[in-house]
């Protein structure tokens, strides 16, 4: 249990909030590359309580500026792409991707006003189908050479979804391996041959055992939490019998991402990104170690569940998350459909837009959440003191990162869990064209 003041410390993300200052030291996802497709690649972005406009100019270069025009505050998200930048429709002021004012055409001929105008601009970069932006001061950190960032474009797929709650409780559901045995419980096991693109619907590696069966029948996992150079590694063990153990390895990448197994062939790297104190987006990169990702199928699966342009779940609190008594009695533990993101959404949104942690009582299986909060508070305090914090790395350091290993498998060898998952991870990499090439370096 923590105090109200401590809860504010770790949840609030405005420009002057301690956690907000910490998160601004890192790259943040702001849009899917797909969102700038079409004839007008301009999109309004709200990130950590601030408003921006993201655009791609006529040369294809990305830019992100403060959304209010510095002339009289008109909305640049309605700007025109012309003249080498984004032009405000109010008086025609023109800005390039760096925020330089190129023209103030309503001014008298010979006016030098535009030379004195500079709109705030922010570094942006595309990675694996996601556009990241940096709001902090100084040089941004390098991207660690994790699988999701180094796999070829053909082997990654990106998507996102809106959660109407604070970013921290959204992140903490991913640091909680125990909840899956209940929240994501299915009473019947589908054919694993039809599980492509669906989380918790395939078979565990090294077995034909559906993960749904494992989670349903073995609901008292043993959880181990280890500190790593990128954050935390969680190893979750479910003893199936005397000689067989289900091993699941997940990771927390500081400050606000996790890397988890989706299936024997794919992993999910997912960020929980504050829109403001009361809303957040999850951004996910699905990375395949086998063949190219079937992006069309993955996208079609998800567009049946999410509405554009805001990527809002079609099952949400306004329609009771699609809750069905009949389904809860016969098919799923929640009665809220087959998409586990909806299950997560109900769990975290039902806590309120900002969870009141003064009322919670954590248990043994919450050890990952406890460990993460300690790292988060320490990093916030270090930021306030002007000190270094985890994962502010340069390019040389970025090259030392890989993986991180994320495994969901059944160990029948009798070896130690760490031996098993390390061997399973190495085997998957050796059999993967792009990952094997990295091993050879």
C-alpha cells in the first residue's frame, strides 16, 4: 500500500510532473507509420498532456511540431502541406520539419518577422512500423538492438489500441504473470492450427499443449524476478507433472515496455504510452522468427476489433465490454469475448482512470510489480537530482543489447529452467534466417 502522494508521483505525466520529466528522457511511440499513409500525411498527436502535429513533408521527411501556430494559436493539424513544409490556413505562415518559419506571407514585403519565429520541433524516427518522438532536452538515447528493431520489415507488424486509463496500471498488467490463468481463461481449447496472430491461443513451444490448457489447469505459478541491464526478467513456472514444467519468460524494458512471447514463432514488444494522466495507447511490434509476417491477416484480425481513426476497441466500457452471461458460463472466464486485450482493458479501466493504490493489497505474485515500482521511483528521484537513469544509452552501448529472450515452452529435459529457456531461445535464433545472421557476427 502506498500513499496518495506516492501514487501521484508515479502516475502523473505532465511537463512539470516528476514522472513526466522522467519519461521525456526516452523515445515515445506517437503514431503508426500507417497513420501517415494516404494523400494527406498529417496527424494530431497528444502525448503526456501536450498537443503536437505530426506530418511528412513533400520530400517524405517527418516532422513533429507544437500544434498551436506561434502567430495566434490556430490549429496546425489542419495545415496545408506545401512550400516545403506545413502552412497554417489562418494567415499562411509556413514551417518546415525543424520548426523553422519559412514564410509569413500576410506581412508586408520585406518583413523580417519570419527570421525571428521558431516553432518548437521534436526529433522523430521510424522503427518497425512505429513513429517515435523525443520530447526531452539534449541528445536522445540510442535504440537498443532488440529483435523488434533489427528484424527485417517483412518480419515485423505494428498495431496499437486505446486504453481509457492511466499508463502505469496499463503497464502493470503486463508485469503480472499470474492474472492470465483467470482473466484470459478459455473453457475450451481451439485448434492450435488456427492460432496465427492470436495471443494465448497456440501451443507452447516443444509441445502440442495449448497454452489455454496450461493457464486454465495450473493457476498457482512460481514467479522469479531478476534484474537485468534493460530492466527486469520474469520467469514463470507451472509444474505440469513431476518431470514436466511450463516455462514462460517475459521482460520489462525500462521505462515502459515489455517483451513477451506471443507464440512459438512470434514475440510482442509493447509500450504503454501516456496520452495524458487519464488515457494511454498501447503500441505493439509483433516480431516473427520464422517466415515473414502475414501483415494483411494480422491487420484484418485487429480491424475487426478496433475502430479507426483513434484505434478504439469496439468492445469498451460504453457497451460493457461486450459482456455476456451465457459466454461467461460456457466459454470465457470474463464473458467479454476472445480478444485478451479487451480482458486487460476491462481489468485496468475498472480500477478508475487513475488507480487508487492506497486501497490495494499486493500479494506474492505481485513481486514483479513491486520490483518495477522501486526502479521507477528511484529513476524519478534520480531525474529530480539530475542524475543518470537506466537505458539512457549511446550507440556503442545499444549494440551490446539483443533479444531480450522471451519464451513460452514446456521443459521435459529435467534441466534447470534457465538452462531450458536459454537453449530454447538459441535454437529459435539458429533456425531463423535474420536472427541466425546476427549470431554469426
